[in-house]
C-alpha cells in the first residue's frame, strides 16, 4: 500500500470522526381525546414517509378514531378532560414512561390536559424541543375559579414549552392580551389552521348530485337548506340556530335545516324546532362529512369560541358560504363580505339577518360561495398547511 493511499485513508477517517451526527428525527404528538386525532391531519404519516420516527399519544378508543388506519403508532393514555387529581398523576407517570422509552427530540402536544401532562414530562426529561399546539382557550367561556385554574394551567404550559404554535392569528392575540405567555416564542404558520382541508374530498358537487343526496336523506328539492356541522351542543351555539330558525319562520322565508353530527346536550332544544321551517333532518355522527356540504346552501357557525374552525374551510372548499361570529378563531375562517358573513358575537338578530340575506339573495350567495372556494384553495389546501408544519419541525431538529 502506498504512502499516498495511507494518507488518503487517514484523512477520510478523520473526516468521518469530525462530521457531526445527523439530527435524530423522533417526534411524539399528543392530544387528550382519541377523537382529536383528526386535528393532526396527514402530518404523522407524511413525516414517517420522510424518515421520522413518529408516535402519537391520545386517550382511549384510538382504534375507533384512528384516521390513518394503523399506519401510525398510537399509545393510549386515558386522560380525563376535566381535573382529576389521581387520574392525572397516573397519566403523568405514563407520559414519563413513554417519553423515557422513545427519547424524542420533539414533543408536540395540543388540547389542554395532554399539553400540560406532556409538557411537564418532556421538561423533566429535558426533551430539547417542546412545542405547545395552541388550538383554543377553554377559559374564554368560563368564569370564577374554573377560569383562574385554567389560566394557571395555560401559564404553566407556556413556560414549559420552548415554542408555541397558535392555529389562528386572533387566538395568538388573545393569548398575548391575557398575558398567558412570557418569553416563549408564539407564532402562527401561514394564515393558521391545524391541518387545512383535503380539496379532493371537499369540493363543489353537481346539481344532480345535490338533488340526489337531498332526496336520499329526506330533504326537499327546491327549498333552501341551512346547515350545522359538528357537535350539536349549547357551547357550540345551538340556541343561536334555534333563534335563527324562529326569525326566518317569522319572516315567512322558506327553509329547511340539516344537522350533521352528534346531538349531545341539546335534546330539549331540538324539540323546540317542531313546526319551524319546512323540514329538519339530523343524520347524526358520520365518518365522512364531505358529501353532506353539497346539500347545504348556507352553513351556520354561531360559535362563542374556537381555535380555528375547520368546518368553515370544508364548507368553503365545497363552495358553501358561511355565517359565523367574530369570536376568537371563527373570525379568521371567513373573510367578511367575500367568503361569508361575520356577525357580532351574542347578537342573535345580526346573525339571523346574515343567514336571511344569503337565503334570499341567490346571486350574493353564489358570489360568496365562489369566493370561499378560491380563498380556501389558495390558503388552506392541506398539502400547503402540512408542508408548513413539516418544515417547522424539520428546522427545529437542525437547531
């Protein structure tokens, strides 16, 4: 072997020793309830395909709510949504064991209980990158001692995190205004949203498809439909839906109502819809809501608080205008007068008149529906939103 070859081998071995190890790409996502897995969109399988080790932590019944059909590893930790001291302590130890075993470089947690427990455990184990996914603020609609306790939990989560991602600009502003965050950087990627919307599934349908679906589920063809998609419960604004129906009925405006989603604590309100409007159809909880938007002329979103309501994006991608409120998060999901109408929070009359305007002015309804279709497509295509999150996490591990 020549001297030159020996020198070349030595230089090569020296280069290999001095070359920095590639960053470990190991991430743990966490949400409190298994039904919140959908908030992660297709980001976990996308990261797996890109070479990441991914684990998702959530509550029980994950198989029932698994949006990835087993393609993403899931670890169940049955976390209670409300404070439960003994259960929370047990879940905290489970978080510690899971993170100790996985040794992630990034922990990204959203929803209050998973965030608090996951961030505490990852801080104790000195996980280098701890991301708090701020998806909404429960304390907005609480008062007294519960509000105080929730505020302290938020402050602790913010202190434990190394970065905070808010899913909407108005949510970020509220978090700062309430002085819940200290020095931890808080930001919004793009215009917000947890995962965007699948434009291949949520899209406008033909008149024939729309009429066929309406007949199938019991709606009348030719009568305008106002719709509500999501959990039909009081804190989602169902009383506003009732007041809107009563207002339209008093104005002798023909309409029917379609409810898509579970009816939870609103049974007595449902009874009050009897005799109002031409028809009320409830299809209950469905696995895929995409086709049902085609049966809706105007989507109602009378919410008091949100992080970023994905139903508004799904409706917009389907060419359906939305009437919502100026509540946190909701105000970011609609461009007032361009993709829908934003009414003042707690103004039933203004909300009802917004729905009335779109029901009676078919030209405006079409213009706003077309505007929503373009706006959502340009800003919230799930491939665009997921890419923003992927780039964010990828840059983290390089720091």
